[in-house]
C-alpha cells in the first residue's frame, strides 16, 4: 500500500503566496493604513485549514 504524499491544497498555497507578497509589497486593494482584505482572507483561509487539519488530520 503506497501512501500519498502530503500536499498542501492549491487554495492554501495561493493564500501563502498572497501573504508572502504582502510581506514586501502592496496591492491595489491595500489601504493607506496597511489593511488589505485579500491578505485578511488569506489569513482566515489558512487558520481554517489548520483547524480542519488538527481535527481530522492529514487526508
């Protein structure tokens, strides 16, 4: 029985890329105070994925 490699879901990978981008630059949605709804959505998605993983484990 071969195990599947543990891969990160595509949407989570995109969320990490979004946060990496916002660490060094701003996008058109960023406000003058530094808040960005896209970055906040990425953080929320990653938190939800971590909670899911902690309850159900890797699948």
